[in-house]
C-alpha cells in the first residue's frame, strides 16, 4: 500500500487547514500566476475567481517577478537554443533543468517553467538535439510513420547523444557563470533538479537511474551527477515492471510523476494512458510520488501558453526580446509541438489513447487541474531541492485533501 511522504522525525507539525498554509508560507504562487493568466482571457471561458479561490487553498510559496532570456550558442559545429527563466531579484536560486517533449523547442512548457521560476527557481530549458525539436518535419513524420519516428528518437544510441549534448550545454552555462556573464549569476549549481515531459521525462529518468534497452538487455546510463529531485510529466513507459528485469528498480532519487487517466500518446508507443503509471509502480521508495489527474488530455499537460484556453484567447506568453520580463500578451499561444496542433516545424500526429478533455471538463476544471499540478510540483521541488520541512508536511497531509476531485496523489 502506498505510504505518505513524511516530514522529518524532528518535526511533528500539527495538521493545518489548507487555507492556513498561505499564512505560513507567504503569497500563493499559483494564485498570483492565475491572477495574471486569467485576467487576460477574453470571454466567459474560465471562472478566474473560482480557480483563484481553489489555488489559494493549496500550497503557497514566496512569489517572485520572473525574467526570461533566450540564448543562441554554438557548441562545436552545432547551434543550440537555451531559455533561462529566473526570479528577477533572488540570489542563490536552485536550478531546474527542463527537457521538452519530442517536437518541442526550448521555449516549450512555459506554464511549468514560469510557475517554478516564480517560486524562486532558475529554470534552464533546452532541447539538446535538433532532430528532437524538428521531429514533425522529418521524413518519417511526412510519411505518417510516427511509431517508427518514436522508436528512432527513444533509441538508446540517440539517448546517449542527447545526454552528451545536455552535458555540454550545462558545462557552457556553468562556464559563463564562472566568467561573470550577466544573467547566469546567482544560481546555486549544487542544488538542482531535472524536469521533463514525455521524451524529456524519459531522458530525466534515465539520468536518475532508469535502465534503457540498449539492444543487448537493459543498461544503465552514467548519471549526470547529484540531482536532488526529478519531475516527470507524461512519463514514457518502456516496459511493465517485472522481477529481475525492472527498468525502474535503480531509480534512486526523489521522483514526482505527473500524468492523467486521459494522457494518450501521439506516437502510439504508449497504448494505454495507464502505462504512464508503470515507472512509479516500478520505482523503489522512499520519496516517490504519483500525481494522477482526472480527465486532462496529453495536450493540456504540455504547459504551452494557453494550453487550457480556447484557440484565439489571450494567453500569458514569453518575452519578445532577451532579458525582458514575462508579461501578458494578446494573441494565440505558440503551441510548441502540442499534439494535434503542430508547429512551424510541421504537423504533429493525432493523439491516440485519449479523448478530447473538453467533452468532459469545462475550461475552469481544466485550469484547476493544471493549477494542482503546478502547486504540487513546486511543493515537491521545495521539499527535496530546498529540503523544506513545511513543504514535506504539506505533501504528507494537506495535499491529497486539497486536490479533491481534480485527482489523486499517491506516495511511497
């Protein structure tokens, strides 16, 4: 039976009602995010007051103004784009490395990245391989053979190149920080976490101990170094856990998996959304958690600007120029490879194994579920990256009650 994440034995706080966490921890980050995001919505699509009220009853953290900067580097003979979202004033900000899904570029996952940066983290986003970012305009994609495309991009040899490229990007970022380059100062490189969605989640878990199929049985990649936590959104399930051949048995660090009962797969590699729970089921405890949302589609978990809004609504978008603070902007979200929507790089496949969540969820209910995921993921980062006992206590006690009908939180 799943066990709750427990606070350290030295701390035994009395249970708090959800609304009192804001008083203990400061201004609610999700309430502040939603106040901006929902205020830009034109028309009665989202009940912003209802979503903000829900957010105010959950986890809360100090809220920071966020600056987003895009960098174009050349490493060896190949260009790479890096996007850094960080609190404008904070110093010694812990680092979250965000790895996008297949077909997405470094600007993907804005809702995730801005939520974490607003809570005081420096979030470095990069799609290490150009082939991953441009997947939807590959020859296999043009032929409509998306399953073959997925098998190609999830292959162990490509994963190793992706990991090597990521290591080079992090080395370059650290070099610039040591050289005193503006924008890279004030980051705590020793307190870091990995986060990713879909292909990015697969890469993050491989760096945290998941064994991959290398053609001659399961093999363990060389970990990237100390990582305090992993947030795996829509994790890829390569195999059902089996005694003696469990790819997830060596995953050693704290891991939060985020998925839903409607989390399909645009490639067809994950036949049933329930398979995305397999990594959690195969990981040994302690400090593992599974957030299972109800009804939310794979597309809504992308974190794209306006992912929960109707097409054409105003959304919270990134900056137009480097170093400019993130702000509301009128217009359509860029999508960044959201399944079913495609990108400038080409059309994405239709998602199989899920249904349109608009048929079962209102825009307000979708926004509540995304808010829950943002808050619980931030609490998880605070608990293990910052070693915050209050965040651990909230996860162990109040989080499941606050979720209500939005989903369930399992822990072990």
